[in-house]
C-alpha cells in the first residue's frame, strides 16, 4: 500500500523553517552591542539513495557562543523554544540535546601583560599584536582560565607568499613546522619574564 505524502509529517520542512528561524535569534534577541554566535554545521536527513522517501527524522547540530552567562542562557532557551514550536507547528516533535561545552575564554590582564612582554622580548614589538580583537572560537583552555589567572596567546603560523593563509580546522590547513623553535623560544622568554 502506498503512503500518501499529504498524510505524512515532513521533518525536512521543519528543518528548513528551524534553520531560517535560528538566524533570527541573535539579531532579534541579543542586544546589538553584545557578542553572540549561533552556527549550524551539520544536517542529516533521509537516505541518499532514496530521495523520494520522506525521512522519519532529521538531525541538525551546531554551536552557540557568547561571553556573558546570561546571553548563553538566552541562546539555549531560544534554541529550545524554537525547536519545539517549529516542530509542533508542522505536526512533528523535537528532541533537543543542548550540551554546554566550553565557557568563554577570558584572559586576565596581569598575565596577559606578562605574555605580551615575553613575546616582544623574543621577536620585537613590531611583530606582536598585544591588543588583538576578541574572538568567539571555542577553546578548552577556558576551563583553566576559570580556575586560575592566565593569558591565552596565539603564535602566528605564517602565511603563503601571496599573503593568503588557510585557517585551522579546514582541509587545506598545513602547520608551519619552521615555527616550532620560535614557539619553544616563547616559553623560555615567558619564564624569564615571569621570574624577572
């Protein structure tokens, strides 16, 4: 017996509406001067070899990031509300597994000043960016900075001769092995700066 498509609940429609709705959470729920990011990076539905069959479920995964705990709470609340409301509007059910992973990484000023001084001592002031803009990347060192004062630094990995570069976590990223000695030298400089 053939299933009649008009009698089915189609979770792909829910998925499409949910993805579009997610794009409004930051713009319509978070004050413009605050930092918040929601990115959906994985979508799965159905069988590639059976495109004529409405899938019984869809899966979407992503990440949300912000600096303030209240905004983190807001993002979680709105994502869950949106998932349930969108699914319900189309006769489907949403199951939300919101897993808080990394807290925001916030450097401590004294330790950051020491880190910057160590870098300048090693490579010169012109090659150190001590006031880099904030980033919303996730980093497990954030747990360490919640427990103890410290500073997270990034050492440049170099660029291609034309000035281009490939970001980490991309298929084309290639670690520049030539900076290993520079990285080791930084740690020596940091110890010397810390000990005076």
